[in-house]
C-alpha cells in the first residue's frame, strides 16, 4: 500500500498515526464495510464472503463480524433484509 501511494512504510505509519489510526484498524474497517455489502447479496454464502475478505476460515470471519456488530453475520443479514 505504501509503495502504491509513493510513501515509505514509515511515512504511511506516521500519516495514519496523525489521523489517529493504524493500518490494521483501517483494514478492519474496510473488511467490515465490504462484509456488510456482501451480506446484502443473498447469492453469496458465508464461506464465499469469508474468502472474498481474505479470511482463512468462515469461523474467523464470523468471530470478527460478531466483534464488529455484536451479532452474527446471519443475524445481521436477517435484520437488513
């Protein structure tokens, strides 16, 4: 990412620090937003969504989602639809 932005890794870290965030935190935000978009698509099952978000296992995705929203991905999907 740093290279694509023409930053050194350290410059990117400093820039994110100035914004009060970290690379890891931003990646989790992106994953959460994408997860919610993917869950709205009824054609995608949880395994496919986990793979799209680069989780090694569906259970890892489900744990992360529950931390973000305090409900499971399936419960969230049912509430939104």
